[in-house]
């Protein structure tokens, strides 16, 4: 079983200790979720594990043939390459075989009678068989289809950010490395694709280490949690919900232990102040213990809690109203005779596949885009804050505190108190020494948190949120959700984060594309369960066509095998014989395994796969044979 082992890893960033001599190991089959507030060093740890960054101290031990696949938040892809070349890049024998086979197949399909192409295809087929790459090729096509990566000849430079993320994800999944490292893999994915990815990763044979804000995703994929806090790692068994429970217990125990140390310290300090002298060995030992106690006082470091209790402004009953609204962008219908009334206490979530117009609706409500026809009315008292996907107006050379001082030196809380920008930053987990830091030196998540704070300082009464969960840590998201719960205004949010939508929304706008939008009253989960139930019901009502109709469905004009089918027919009997031998071998190995149930389970899984392949080959043989006998 392959293992990656980390010993005494240390990394700093200026005054900040990101990794403080941390130790851990990752075994085959581990599904690890890495959690920590923005800026705690999660990405630095991932970059160090993959060799992109170097640590000041420590070592990373792994086998020589150990392969790591890394999906960054913003994948680094060569813009001059096609999507195909980007996805299948890599120098492993299997990837090379698949890459050459797919190219040879494409050429042969264009000109089946070209002898050069026939020779190249035959050679590529042989290499695929030698490297046992057929399953990898099938998996690659499944992955590309499920991720919606279909335009393989398109240049990477022409892709949107979301498309690049999908291509990057396809690239690392197809490589099937020993350790798969994913940084925010669900960003830009729709619900259907996220669900598929959950199932795929739950069956992944290698090890998995991921950073994500999606708490449902963590719950369904991981079996271990590593929390990075103040340079130290804390380890938890189980998924996210188990982590939340165990973390609360750990922190409570740590606080109680710290309280006992403080009480003992006060007692010993009183003794020291009486003028205690080291006249005996016993007294000297007590003095030494006091020094140790003093040195280790207040060592408990807990991640702070983001507090959002800023005052809002008054909002009238009617916020937005759209009547018979129509919008077309680049020949794509976004709104078609659309009607919407938003009132002061509405909590509206917006769901749908990418490219259906969700962000366009927010831009209309924010006054950044006009509709083609219809009426859009905005309430007179609306004071809107628009949290966009891309951070706006953030000068990288500006200091953190100066960025907020553009709004004001202080702000009112919901309790009527005045709070300074400095204190507000500390409430938002920006330690005092970071207030003079240039914005360009912050992590992506820290920038998002600062951007959110500036918007809330403006005391809005309407929140428009476009994918707010991207790049925000779970601690910030949790408190944002709590803030929205008591926010005295309207909230409209576009998100692919099911947990977030469940917490903040009681009405969903479902964008289906081509201007088709309908309302679901309830949570995002209730809508998805309803859709899943409807899909299963539809499948169960479908009946198989009679055998006679199936026969009639075959093309009557087909009288002989195509070139590709003839090639398949020439080798299919050998393929069947090899599969039968493999099945016999697996069954024999199972008979000799004894009580090793883990190995038995693994062998049974292999046997099931091979038996399915044999069944498919036999069906294929019957089909091809019907034409060779004509």
C-alpha cells in the first residue's frame, strides 16, 4: 500500500507561521478534507506537497513511482493547446497510448481507406492492448461527458473561467494518480455534475485530499478531516458533521484546561510574590514549575468567529418588479415574458446550469444591464450591495485598512454602537499586524472576505449575491448565513452550493435555459429530491420494445461489416478467450485466498468487471456474426 509521509514540515509567510513542524501521512484509500480559515495556509500546504513551493524545514517521503495530480483553484493550462491536448497531457504510458489512439481514430474516421491511417490505427490499437489502456480510454470519455467537456478541438485560450476549471478537473481525473489533490473542485459545477463527482470520488482507488467550502460535498466524500489552525494540524475521523461535533468537544476541553492553568498560575504567582527562595530542592523545583507554567500560559489558539452585526437601512415593502421582461444576449434567450415581484423580506435562491442567465438577472436588478422589452421597477428605498463573482475595484497596492476607510472610519452596529474600522477588521479575523498589508499579498479568500466586509459597511437593505461561496472559508460562510437569517431586507443569491441555499433560501428560481424559468417554493434540496424522484419515475415507466420491433429497427440496407467492424471481428474471439482465462484465474485466486476478506472483496470487484466485459463481448460477437454469415 503506497504512502505519502510528511515530517516536521515548516513554512512561514512574513510574520505568519503557516505550518509549524507538522507531521501526517496519507494512505491509499484515504479521503481527506482539509479545513481552515482563509489565509491559514491551506493552498500553501497543497503547493508544498506537490513541489510547487519549498518548505523551510521538514521532508516529504513517498515512493519513486508515486504520482500526484493537482487541481488548482485556477488551473494552469497552456492557452495555445487544444482542449484535447490539455486534457490528455502527461507522460505516463497509459496516457500516451490513449492520446495516440484517439488521434489515430480521428484520422481514420476522416479517411477510412487511407493505408497510412490504417497502419497508424492498427499500431495504436496494439499499444492500447499492451498497456491495458482500454478501460482508461472508456473512463476518460465518461469523465469528459459528465463534465460537459465536448469541444475537444477548441483552444484553451478561448475558454471561460468555468470551462477551464472543468478541463483542469478532467485532466487530473483522467490521469488517475496515486494522490488526487483538489482545491475547490465544485466551483463552477452545476448540481448534476457535483452529484456525479461525489459518486466518482467515493469509488476512487487512490488517495484524495481536497479543499472545499461545500459542506454537503465533504459529508458525502471524505472519511477524515484535517484542520489547519495557527500553523498546527488537528485530525478528526469521519465526515464534516462528525468533525463539527468532535471539534466543539476538543475546543471546550482546551478552554477548560487553559482555565485550570490560569487558576494554578494565580496561586503560584501569589506564592512567588511572598519572596520564595530556593532554599531546598523542593522549593527550587516549584520555582521551575512556575517558570514552565508562565511560559506556556495562554497557549490555546482557537480560530476566531466572524461577527456580522452591522446596522442596515430602512426598506419599503416593494423592492423589485419585473413585468413581461425579455432579454436576448448573443442570440441566446435569457428572459421570455418573465414576471417577478421581490418584497422586503424575500429570501430567493437562483439555481440552474451555467450559461442559462442567472448572473444576467442579477445584473438587471443591479442596474448594470437593461432588458430588451418589458418593465423593470426598483423600489425608491432600495440600497443595494452586489457581491459579484469577480472582486471589483481592489487596488493590489492599497493597504487593507485604507480600503475600508474609503467607506468610513467607523460604522454603527445593529445595537446602535459605534465600532472603528480597526476593531471591525479584527472581528473579521484580520489580525492587527495585517491591517497595513497590501491587498495584493492577501489570499483569494481573504480578498473575498475583505470585499464582503466593505459591502456590508455600506449598510445595504438588499443583498445580491453571485456565487458568494466561491473562495470563502466555511467559518465566514456560516456567519454570513446567520447574518442573512436576521438581515432586515431582501436577499437574492445565485449559488451552486446546496448547503448555502438550504440555509438562506425559501424560494428558488430555476433557470432551465432558453428563457424557461419557474419558481419552486421550498429549499434547494427539496427541489433536487423532487427532480430525482421524477427522473426515477420516468425511467421505471419506460418499457422495452418487443423483440420484433428491435429486429425491424436494424438498418435493412446494412449487408456487410464496416472496416472498423471487420477489424473488431478479426480479434474478438481471441478477446473472449482471454477474458475467460482471466475469469478462471481470478476464481482460482479467490479459492486460495482463505479468510482475507479485504482481498476477497477486491477480487470479487475485479471478477464482476471481467464478467460484464465478457457478456458485452459475447453480445457483440453475435451481432457481428450475423453479417459474416450473409
